[in-house]
C-alpha cells in the first residue's frame, strides 16, 4: 500500500483542484488500496478456553485414553492411572487459567477501554436502544422513531455560543498571532500520524487510524497539501463536517431519551488538522503569557 501511494504524483493530481476534489481523490485512492490489500475479517464463534496450552491439551488426550482403557478393562491399576493423569490435567488447567488472568490484568494498565471491553463480554443483556418515549409519552414502534427522538433530544441540549460575549483583548502588533506560523509540513503531519491511537474507531469517511498510522510516510505529503489549501481558502471537505453520533446510556429509565449522551465520531484527518492548529496557537499563547492573562480576566469577570 505504501509503495502504491508513494508512486502517485500528488502535486500533479491536485494541481488546479478545489479542496473538496483533492480530498475526494485522496480518499478514493486510500479506499481502493484498502479494497485490494486489506483482508476481510471472517466472523466465527469464539472458541472456549483458548488459553489452554498445548501441553495441557496433550495431557487431556492421554486422560481420555486412560478413561477408555479403564472403561474397557475395569481394574484398580487402570483406574489409579486414570486418576493420576486426571489430577495432573486439573492442576495444569488451573495454572493456565492463572497465567491467562495475569496476562489480562497486566493488559488493563493504562488501558481502560480494554478493561471495559473485557467486562462487557460476559454480559448476557447488552445495552441497546430499543423503545423510547416520545412527547406524547408513548413508546416508539419502529427503529427509525428512536433515532428521531434521540436526534431531537440532542438538538435541544446543544448550546450555541454567543460570540458577542467573548472578552475583547487590546490588539498589540507585537503580540499578534500569525496564521503563517502553523506548521502543515509533511514532517509535522507525519509526527501526528505516527502517534495516532490504533484502537479508535474510524469516522464517517471510513479511514481507520491504523491505516493512517501505518501509511504515514505515504500520505503525509497529500494531507499537507490539502491542509494548506483548506486553511488558505477557509474551506473544509464536506466529509469533515459529518459525524456519526451514537447514544450512550447514563442512568435512570432506559426509555427516556434525556438519559442518553451523544458520542460523535468525526473524520480522523480533520482532527489531526485541528490538533496542528491547536499546537501552534498554544505555543504562541504560552510564549506570550496570554493564557494567564485571559484566565485572570475570566476570573475577574465572574467575580
């Protein structure tokens, strides 16, 4: 995939195109590489007790042979031999279970997502949204109705900031933040890509963080060109404005839409661009000590 992406002349392909067209071309190339080179996952039923070692399984076969031998020739010697192997197998199974538990517990450190994922596995009742109460206190009947109720609820609790209430700071030519200080170079972009968490979900564009991280060397250049053109034109691709919103149950009655909070999945490349802008602005504020000034003004205004 990296070899195929590096063979593309991105400057030539992006020449004269708008930001939307540049993004569509890059996205189509990545999706094509995914279709050709990423294998599809085959769903299968999880096998029980995968943690049992090969030595234990070998001893289990010997235990089965000893039991068949005893059933065929019922003697004290055969039964004692079966009991000996059976006890050894039980001890080995317990040792495998202890080692499996230790591996699981060590993997939970600094990884809460893995912990909660493991705790959800044994649950027989999954947290899914089935029926919700509408404004008439009636339960929804179809799958579309709960989605509409949650959308209306999330829209009501959304707060739109009033730009007139922002604090006004006196403009100083020596303390102005210049947009040109934002580093959209391929090197800065690649540093962000190489530190993407690989266990996060992709956005509506279908580009997984694992793909972006693995192919950081190849896609750093085209993304840098898109970021430069997007920031200069003040436009972003339409995919970056879309979010997949999922409801997460908090507490209380499960048929009440207000007891759910929204979680948005947005485009990962868009979040990387936001991160680059944030880093540049934070560096400027830290250098000019403006963070402390704005914080002090906010505290004084509240008092």
